[in-house]
């Protein structure tokens, strides 16, 4: 954000102060095009870095999958005390709850916090919070951020996968 502010000042201040009044009209157009190029370059670099980081984290998470295991879906989650108030903050969670065909994983960016097979898990929802129990012990509480019934989705997936595993 600071780089955008600096670029804004660098492109607006000289013409506003009249530093280039005696230059031709073409120079003014060039100044405007230069400002556009600067903003485009800054935005592109920021997005490229963000994409590279996302790809790096995804690769690390995929390396942690067991043979025959694959990701079904993942959800941004928050600890109950860190629940965001606004939509932009909701996009920034480093915590992820990932469902696979073999179990449930909790990630903090590129660090696997825990992974448990479906057989020992029990998921319970109370007041918009998801409680994760493993072998009778509460191991985590999350507020799940995904629109349109994500907690129900997780519960249905867990139930289906647990029944599928028990029939094998």
C-alpha cells in the first residue's frame, strides 16, 4: 500500500507544482502514460509475488499427502477469539482446514498443525463454531469462513467419508 502512495505522489506532485509548465503538451501525455505504467508495474509485481507464495504453500501442502490421498476441499478458518469483523479481513486468514479422502488436516500457512484420520474424528457445530474431537478429546475449535453453509458441508463430508471407511 505504501508503494502505491509513493507512486501516486511521484506522479501527481511535479505537475501540480507546475514544474513542467513550459514543456510541450506531449510531455504531459507522456507523464500520464508513465504514471499508468508505474501503477501497472507495481500492481503486477504485487500480484505475481502473491501468486508465487500461494503456489509455494500449495506445493508444500500437497507434498504432505500420503500415497493415494488427495485433497477434497479446504476452508479458511479462524480461532474463535480471532473472528474477523469485516469481509477484507476474512480473506487474510493463514489458517486452513483441509479435508482429504483419508482425513482432516489443520494448516497454518505452510505448517501442518495436525492431521487425523476420519475414523477417530467427531465434528460438532455449536453457535457457528466447529468443534473437532479426536478419540473423545477436543482438539480444536474454529469459526469457518466460507459462504453458504460451509460448516454443513464439512459435517456431511465427514459423515460420508467415515461411513465409507467403515464399510471397507
